[in-house]
């Protein structure tokens, strides 16, 4: 293992390796670009940009639409695809849940940006 390679940004695993132009974590399977890692270390001072499932940049207060049906623990029904969620707040959540919101009929919860589309 190369001592100069950064740990995995997803799981913080230290066993990363290079595969072509990508860095790969064998523990969680996450792949990322080495150039993106170098840009992050440059410290440009910008905040982390959160994008929805189709690549649109999200911001606090946006309205999003859920793109796939989601199962919810403790609920017999899930959140159906097409449900609109208003006034989202972007957070640094646990396990990739980076949107804090209130879903009608379910209450406050966190969603992943990969399952929503900007409305």
C-alpha cells in the first residue's frame, strides 16, 4: 500500500489504491478521482456543493421532488415517487443523508440528495 494515498472520503478506510486515474477503497467500494482529491486539498475556501440526482445544484430553501419510492422505518407505506418536499435545508448528515426536511404525512427526516430532483 502506498503511504501517500489519502483515506477513503466515504468510510475513512486506509487501504485505498490507484486504478488508472481513480482511487478505490476496497472496504466500501467507493471510487473517486485523484484530481478531485487534490483540488479538495488545495483549500479553495468554497463550501461543498450538493447536487440532486440529475446534477442540479441544491440550495437551502429549494423545493425538490422524490424520484423513487422510499421505504420508511416504522411506516406501513413509504414516501411515493413524485412527492414534493418544500423548504429543504442542506446539512452534513450521517451516511450520505445531506438534506434535512419535513415531508407531509411523515414529519421531519433526512434524505439523500441522490433520490431527489430539483422542482
